[in-house]
């Protein structure tokens, strides 16, 4: 996808959007099958969200840097908000993991991913087709995704600090 996004032509955008759609659908079905067959692992709980973040962040950075005719670029500040949330949550999950606590993805984070997927699909297609301005739709979904990202990021921080307080109350210490 990243390679395709080094080109600004419509075919490259649609090809990248198709690859993104396939990757998103396989991610969904992988999680669905793991839960259905009760084969969810702690490693999967860690790696799956990281893979999602890498895919989202890589594409957002590329579309923010692109110069496509007919539309402005994706606002960099919007990408920074989403990337900052992803980094913050990943750091918190990593700290918790050092203490043997796996902080799973929450429903709000899953909704964020769905909104981001719709946004990115629209931003990758970019050009108007069938009377739909995919760029504008992508920006609207990205704004919603950023709001949900901030909300879920705050929830992760609150959950983390409550866990920290519980551990302190129980006399356990976080490692230095």
C-alpha cells in the first residue's frame, strides 16, 4: 500500500484501497475466528492491535503527504492526533505488559478502527465516483475517528491509572 501511495494517479489509489480493504477484512475474520474457536492468545492480543496501528499510521502518513489534484491534502494535525493516541495507548499497554497485565482492545477502540477504515478507504480512493466524493467522505470519517480515538485514548489512560491504584492498594509495585 505504501508503495502504491507514492503515485497520485487514480489507479494506484484504487489499488491501495483494495489492498487496504482486503487487509481490514482478513483482520476482522482472523479475530472473529480466533474468538469463535477460543484460540485467542496473549500474543495475539498484543500483536493484532500493533499490526492494525502500523497499517493505519502508515497509510495516514502517506495520504497526508500526498499531493493529489483536485483536493487539498489530508490535514497533518488530524494525522498527528490519531498517531499520538496510538503511540500513547501502545506505551500504556507496553508498561502494563511488563507487569504481566495484558490490556485488551476495548469496544471503543474497535469502533475507532472501523471509522478509521472507512476514512482511509475514502481517502485512498480519493476521487469522485458514482456521485460520491470519496475524499470528502474520508475526511468526515477521519474527523469522527479522531474524536473516538481521543475518547478511547482517555479511557485507556483512566483504566491504566485505576489498575495502577489497585496494585498500589494491594501493596504491589510497578517495576522501575
